[in-house]
């Protein structure tokens, strides 16, 4: 039986996520604000949690209604036959997302949804389920856009960006789902070498390897929220989880380097935890000393922005990156994300593409640079002839 689902993501990755869903066989795929709605069956719900790279949560709506205040939300939520989804001893938690002029306090909305569920059980069983923030059996999400409210079951539990392979981290690591989105936006498909010259704790390297080998990112996770649902089908989930028919060989290499020996040690631990050591080569090396591998390669960099990680001369970091790319990586494309336009200007090249992304709370520009050999004029002419 088909039902509606919503996959949540980061701003700027909606179209990438929609393409992922289409390739999984989802129907009625529609872009939303930091989310994509779609329809499918229970198998697709399980697949979405295990296989999607850019989703953070998969929600299953159970009630949609209009409300002007929190008391109206309470009345609507109390109409649900709650024993269809949980029992009186089921621990639960509620997450609220509110974009509305009518509702100014998301926490108050959360309280009223909780009250409605607790009161529903108390009136029928003279007992009440407990709210539990850590590891509840049931996660619920209330989403309010102006007066339109949607109450959903959260099938993921912990955010899907928490893959399960990270055992150590450097300062300000890029979120795993964001890293995968950056790679997919850059067109990474595992058909060339890959280079990250400021690899930090190794997130981009690991996500690049998972994409290249087509390994589902959810394989490392200890659990998903839907495993605690009343209608959980363990045999169906096992068939999804153990299906390795789409995995593929990777005949190239992934190179990671960082000027920090500590960062490389952390990256080494995470890569080993993910079981990907044979595909990824690590070196303690500054950008100035970087050498291009033989053959074509894609370069993706998440350099320090100067927000959380400070560098003695942040502009010099970007200038070095630009110089090294121009002199040693002719014929390659490289992508750089940063929240500072002045830093990106120091690369000394004009981006051929610019994508706006929200990395955590930071408004970022994700820029593509095409590195050409010889004169720019010749490069432009040749490119026109190619296309």
C-alpha cells in the first residue's frame, strides 16, 4: 500500500534529494522547503532510511489539519486513535518545526501535542505514556507552516546524517549528509580520482568512497526509528539491508591530505571504522606541497571559514589553494565551500558555477572552478567546440 512520506534535508540540497528519491523508485516527488515529499510503500520507507545520502529524516504524515492556535492543535491531535501507533507504556518525544505568524513558540506547540497524547491515554486507561528525550520508542514531528499543520511519525530516530562510522572528529567537521550533497552537486560518480587537500576528519573522503562503491550510508547505523513501530516487518527490512546487488567496483583512488597530523590521525580512525582504508590514501601535507595524481581528478574542499576554525592568515590559505590548483591541476575541476566571499576572492579565479548552501547556521557559497592549461581564451574556444 502506498502512502505519503517527507524526506527532510538541508537548504540547497532539495533537488539532489529529489533525484535520489526518483532513482529509488519514489512516486509523486515534490520539492518543499528543506524537504521533498513523495509516495511509496513500506519497502521504500526502509530503503529511503538506509540508502538516501542527503536526507536527514524520513517522516510519515498521519494527520494534516488547519489550526490558528495551540489549543486547536491539541483538539486535532486528540482525535487520533493513538493505539494504532503506540501503547500506554511507549515512551515518546516530539520535535516541532514552526514557520508561522500565528504560532510564535514552537516549544508551546510541543507541550500541547504532548498533552493531547497523554490525555487521550489517561482518559481510556487511567495511565499515561512517558515523554523521554533520549532514545524514545516513538518519535513524532509536528510541522506548522502558517495555519497548515502536519503531524508525522519519524521513521529515522537519530538524524540520518549520523551514519555510525564516525568515531572521532576534528573541529567543525562538515555534516555527513551535507558532504554527500556537495559531492553529488559536483557530479562525483567514482569514475575519476578524488582529492580533498584539507580533509580534516575525513568526512568528504568517506562519503566519496561510499558513493563510488555505491554502498548505502545507513549500513553503519545501529538502529532506525521504524524498528520500534507496531507494523515493523523485520524480514522485509533484512531484505533491504542485506541487498548488495547495486554495489560496484571502484578503479581509481581517493586522496586526502591535511597540514594537521592530528586531523589525519582522526581521519584514519574514521576511515578504518567505515572499512574503506584500501580506497583512501592519507598524507600530512600542506596545500603548497600538494602534487596532482596521474590522470583526471575531482577536487572538493571545505577549508576553514574563520568562523569556528581560525587560521593565522585565512586569506593565505585560500590564495595557496588557488595557486596550487592553477599550477598543478590543469584540466581538473575543483569545488570550494565557504561562508566568506572575501576568502573565496583570494582563490584568484572566477567561478564557473555558484550554489548557495546552508552549512549548519552559516550561509555559504559553493563554487566550481575550472582549471585550464595555457591561455584562458584558448580554453574557452576549445570548450565551445566540445559542446
